[in-house]
């Protein structure tokens, strides 16, 4: 791991410090941050390399960036038909795959509540946040003991607009920086870019009701980064602070197969047209469903 804890006695003792009861940092979190480290986090976020030039082609496709997330390729879940879905699958929904982090919306904000009347509320939120991050790390295949460090890192990134709960980074550069700081990551790790049709931006934000990145990042109108591999298209349900995977909706897999809509070699849909069609069919049974393009990017810039 990079950063000020990498080559210090603090770094060597990190596991014990993280589990020491009653220890709190200057930021109110459960870890005593070493001298200068919070300033270091700000400095690296401020001085991270500029993102690659935006692609003009994306604008003509009518897609806008919905952010970037860090996920793991997974083995096909046992409840899916092996004749219809590939052995390995990709998803940006933590309903299907490990996504890091996957923080319930509002917990970072609550944990940053100033001391005073609501200090108890902030402490409870911070405890929940650390518990969630520890679970996210372990599900992803990393050490859960790094939850407190990650909590501080994400709170700063959130404050600067680089991270939006539950799991989206505003830029490809921010997502790569996160991977670099909290790696090495498992071999199946992917940085995925989500892109939404421009005509769906307002509808998705309305369904999200200001809770998650869906209400924020697509509305900025940024073009998706170029240089990645388009893996396919997926359909996610928006609402209640979650990004729900269509294959978990009751009867959805059979209904889509009956309509001739089938997954590709990544477990995603082959075309935007199929994804839009699937979203409309799912919406007939309730909920707000939207088609997203899923692009995989190298973990590090060239």
C-alpha cells in the first residue's frame, strides 16, 4: 500500500491500531492518523495526473458518464442457468459482484456531523461505516483491517467531489488512484465506466431522488473516457439508494430469453437496443430501470 503508512512503524503496526478500542483520530474516525497523512491525502488528490482527453465520439452516441467503479469479475452465480450465462460475469451492481466500496448513502455525511448535539448520531454512523467497509474489503478479497484508513480517504474524496456513494468515482483518474492506494487488488479486479443515455439522465435522477451518484454524475454531462473496452450493456434498477441488477428481478431472465434478449460472454447484454428494450419490459412490472453501457479500463494509465 502507498502513502505515509507504507514504510513506517505505523504501517507495520496498523492491524493492532485499527482494532484498539476507544482510539479516535483527529477526524473523529476510529484510527489515529499519522502526522501529515491527512495533508498528504489532500495533496495526492490535488496533484493526481490529469485524466486523458475526452472522446468526441462519445458525444455523438448520446451517452454521458455515470462515473467509474471498482468491481471484481465473478464466477457465474449458482442460481443462473449455465446454458444461458457464461462461466465468468461482470457487473457494476453489488447485488451481483463485489464492488469496492459499497457504502450506504448518507453514512459519510452522517459521520462528518460536527461535534455537539448530534455527536452520538455521528459516532453511530461512523461505526456503521467502518463495519460496512470492513465487510466490503473482505468480500473483495482484501484486508478488512484497512477499513478506518479507507474511511478517512473516502471522506476526503467525497468532500472534494471525487467520490459519490455508494460506489462511484467522478473520474477515471480518481478510481485508479483508489485502486493504487488500496491495492494490490485481486487479479479479477476491474475499473468499470458506466454510461447512461442523455435522454435518461433526468428520469434516473428523479427515480434516485438525490440519494446516490445517479442523481449527480450523469447530470454533469461529462463524456465517458476513451481508451477502454466496451464489455456490453446492463440494466439496473434505480431507487432506495441502490443499483439493482436486472437478473435478480423475479422471472426476468426467462422473460428476456422469451423476448430474444440474451447475455454475451461477460453476462451483459450485447447492444444498447437490447438493454433499452429490457429496461422497458422490466418497467412494466414496476420500478425505474435504465440501460447502462459498461466499459472496462486498464487499472493504471499508460
